[in-house]
């Protein structure tokens, strides 16, 4: 009896070109990350949880700053300018 694979001509014991390319790209990405983090003294391979914690903290701080900038309350000057621009409509409406 013969076994049939999911794809025609697929041989699981042979190397796949796409898998090799993905492995190379992954190793290149790790090397680039190491180059960026080396001046700080963080190593992904030696202390991965520390690196994740630092990156998470930076992301949290950036998100907090972004939220503060987008949810800013109008200043007194902005409120005054808005009130002054509404005065002609209020006078005509009487």
C-alpha cells in the first residue's frame, strides 16, 4: 500500500527552499536587532525577557504620550476664540 502526501511531489525529508530563505531572513533580523541593541548592552539571545520588557515599556510610554496629545483639552485661549467667533451668530439670532 502506498501513502499519499498532501501535495504532489512533496518529499518531507528534502530541504525546502522557502524554509531555508525564511531561516536566513530570521537570522538576519536577529543580527540586525543585536546591532541596534548592542550599544545599550541588551542582548536578545542572552536576556530575551529583559529586551521584551524594555521594548514594551517604550511602547507604553509612546502610547501614553500619543493619547495625551490627542485628548488635549482646549485652552482658555481656544475657548475665548471660539466664543468670539460665535458672537456674530448670537447677535443675529436675537
